[in-house]
C-alpha cells in the first residue's frame, strides 16, 4: 500500500517551542526555535515512515464550530506567546518551500483536517500515519490509520487499532464516549462530575457506550450511578464537542496527489530557506549538506567526543545503554545560552565565554550541574495517586459549593468559566461599573476582577472558583496523568530557558506546584517518600533580599539580617515608625509587599494594586523604604544606568544578560528593560547561588558515601530523599553546604525539615 504521513502543525510547533530551551534566532534576530524543532521532527518522521505523500494540518484563525456550540470551549486556554505566534507563518513558508501541502479550513480545527484527510486517503487505498501528541486523535485509528505520538526522549509511540485496544481495553471509536464522560480540562470541557479517566474507561469497556451504561445504571455502585445519571445530559452533549470530524472540506484531491517524499522536500527552495533561517546544521537531515555546516558532535584528534549540543540527554542515553558517559564533554547548548552566540563550535564558544567573562560560571557552575540534573530527572519523586485523586475530589466539591454561592448572589445560572457569559452577568445584568469591552465581550481577566473587589459579594467567590478550577485541572488531574509505572513523577529541568539564569521545569512543571496555605500543604501531602525513606526539604530564607543587601552594601539592611530579626516585621517597624513588637499583621504584609516589590522593580501603581491602597499611599511606602535603606535606591539606579550604557547587566558570578529594550523609544518597553536591569542581578545571583549549592550538596553526599539523593529544585528550595537511618545526618550536611555556597554580607540562612511527605518536611 502507498503510505501517507499527516502531521499536526499546531501541536508539533507548540511541542518544539516548549521543548527547545536554547535561544535560537535567525540571522535577522527573530526567534525560530519552534520552526527549527518542527523541521527536525519533519525530517525524523520522513526518515521513519518513508511516505509517498505528506501534508500538515493547522488550526484556522477565528472560532470553530465547537466555539459556536459552547462559548466555554477552550475559554481557559492562554494565547500562544508572541515569540511563538510569529513562527506559524514561517513554518507555513517552509512547508511551501518543501512542497508539503498545509491544510486548514474555516470553522474546523487541525484535528478535523487530519481526521478528514486521513479518512479520504484510507478510502483511496493509503496506509496513513498521523503524527500528533494530542490524544484526541486516537479516536480516528482504524485498520489503515495509525497514530504516532512523539516523545521528548526516545522513540515515538505508535498506536494501531490492535495496540490501542490492547492498551486501553476499548476500540478507538469508543474513545469518543470515554472523552465525553470524563471531559477535558485542557479544552475546558466539563465531564460528568465524579467520573475521571479510570472510571470512564471502565464504564465504556464494560458497557460499550454511554447509552448502554445508562441502561444498566442500576447495576452500578451508588457513587458511579449518581455521577452517571445526574450528568448524563452533559456527557451526551459533550459527544459532538469531542468527536473529530471526518468529512470536513480539506481541499486535497486524493486522486491527483503530488509526490511528497524525503527526496522531494529537500530542494533548492528549502535549502535557501534553511540558509536564511540559519539552520545550516540541519541540511544532512534532508539529504544534503551545506558547506561549512558544523557537525552534530565534535571530536578530538584521538576520536574522543569533545562537544555536543545536549550533554544531559547524552548522559541519560549512555546510562540507559549501560555505558559510562564520556567525561570532559563541552555542552554547546549551555554555552550558546550564556553567550548568545548562534551556532558555533567548541573553539568559538569557548572563546566567547572567556571574552564575556562567563568562563568561570560555565566551568564551575553550569557544566558540573548537567549530570546532577540528569540524576534528578531519572530519580523523579514518588506521588500518592490516591491522595491526588482525593484532593481533586475535594476541589470539585469546593468549586461546586462556590458555584452555588455565585448563582445565589448573582441571581443567575451561567457558565462561570466562560469569560463571555461572566462578563454579561457582571457588567450587563448586575451593571457593575468599570467594564472594559473587547472584541469578544467584556474583559473578565484577573485585573478586571481585582478592580471589582468590594463592588459585589460574588467577586471574591468568582476569583476563588477560578483558582480552584485551575488547581484541579493543572495539578490534581495533570499530575495524576504524569505518574509513571513506578509511581514516580519525573520532570525535565532546563538550564537554558530563563533569562535570569533560574532553572525551569516542564512536563510537568513541578516548580509551580502551590506552596502556601492550606491548598499548598494539601498538594505537598501527595508527594511522599519511598518506604524506609524520608524527604528532606531545605529552603533558603529570603535569599533574594539577602543578595540585595549584599550587592547594595546598605548597612541598615545588612544589619537587619545579621540581627536575626523577622525582616518584614523589622522593615514595617522602620518604615511605619512603629515599635517592633507592636507591628500589626497588616503593616507586616505591606512591608513584605514593599520588600519584594523593590526586588522586582514594581511601581507605586503596581504596589497599590497589590495592597488595595491608593497610588499616593503606595508611593509613600516606597519612599519610606528608600529613606530607611538609601543605598538600595542608589544601587538600583546604578543598575539601570549601567544597563543603558553597556546594554547588559551581570550577576555576582558574572552571568550576563543583554537588555537592549532599556534604550527603546517606547515607554513601556523601556520601563520593562529597567525592571529587568534591576531584578536580574538579584534573581540571577540567587539562581547562581542555589546552583552552586546543588553542586556542593551532591558532591558532599557522594564523598560521605550516603544514599541520600536530590530530587527537585524549586528555585530557592531543594527536596531530597534519604534512608531513615541517615536522614538527620544528611539534613545537617545539606544545611551546611547550602549556607556555604556564597559568602554574603547578609549571611545565607537555610531552614531544613524532615518528614514522610513533602508537606511534613516543608
């Protein structure tokens, strides 16, 4: 049978953008990392599938028929970052150069294009492989249609009709009813309350369809029966939303298909575009080789590996293969991230590190950190799936209670998650003042709701409803799906994503798990130690403010830390001229907001919004702060001035961040540059310190011969797992090494806890 390769353009561009952390810009300066990853993925699947025809599907601009059916559909989705949004047109241009059709149709999503084109090709006698990380497409699998799901590491997973049924216990077409029952948090589709993925699969596996399950509802346990019968109408109406259309107008004449193969996509047009985009090292993937293309890896005269583009991935692959990772290998991606040098081999990048003064940072901090991060990614952290599921249920009950309150207070039953419906209730029916209209109705974003606080009793409950709904979908549900076969959740750390030097975490992002309050504690209760082990949590105390005190040299701020006093209470005492022991909770909260507002370069206007006070009062707080700590103001002003003159700022360890926008003609861009200039030396220095601490901790634990291991880094906090017998000793080692990571005028202080769960240890 002839073979066809169909690819989900939107999904693959998003995956590429978020999966490639190294800054990658075209010679003209535009961000092209998503296009680069997308093109590499194309090359891989063309090589793997060897198709006779290929096409890529995209979402159209504007709403689809699903948005018209339900205005809550995807209402919680955030827009693509501007640096990604601009790459879709470049990707389409590249496809045109390669002779690959790009298909889309008004009113239909990329999934519908893939489903419809796949059906047409299968009917014409093609064996069709559909490439997408979107599980929704699993429903279109048939005898002649398979789905390939890319993975961040390792080979893609291929689902055929047989392997899908073997994996999930239902036929691919029955996945529609599974999705209709359980809903989809990422698309803002509410399922039957109390029916999660496991229950949905179980019901459809046993009864075959929603209707048949309803017919046998009397046979179900009371909880499942109640959930199914009460929300049957929701599940049935969801079917249309979750069903991929297979007869949409895709515009491809399958009787006269162009020949699109691995040989045809590499041509003079695509070669020219690769050159224009700066993708010189990719030429070999498409059957050609550009002159002077740097090799994927560099080797020394003796044949040993000298430099690579992703050392962490190499280390992990070597371990999977049972071989020792090579030593002394240069990581080009990290060096490019530090220096901003595009492309470049070992010699050029090494020279750039020395020239910018970041060679010590690279060789003493960033490079030694790579194998430690590989260890942490392989270790993962144990999660209590049952506890996560139970907490998700608690959040569901809480959101339903809030929903009932909101309905009672507004006198209206509506979809609170729908910005359009919420805006109509708040600014239409209730006639609240201050509504800001957009092309899609009234704005109901966080800023808009904050401006309404105190104007109607439903507002705080709406804000809480949103918060808990997001927590449920992002964490209670999202983390459940990330639990591996061994019960552990594994994240991916990146050294090359954040401009300040901070590590980032993704797939899933464990650095954004809620920390504070009851909700934070409940989430952390779901992360547990292996039997016979304990978790150790070590957290820097006010590290960024201590860095600010050190860098500014402000005697009063330094002394505040050396005294061991509560820094926020002491600041409140000094700013509000109140005896230390008489500072109120409100005064301390205000001082805390000012302390951190100073670090992040907040204006009086922004601070007034945080504290719900007037701009004049906020300005008075800031002036009071600078009056007490005058060297802090002088230091921050000097940072902005240096950035204007040099175009960059540096951290304690010499990390450099370019800030070209500080000299922009537009006020907003210039102000953003000034904030970055003030914040980066502080946050970046703190990031350098905790990276140093991780290296010290890992090295000391190894020298001590203990089994304690690092699991997570959450910015200023480390989480470790330790056998019970050595936990106390290991905790003392961790505290000592973290506090010794830098010598500051305001000494580093670390709080360490031990417990069976992350919550107990924190």
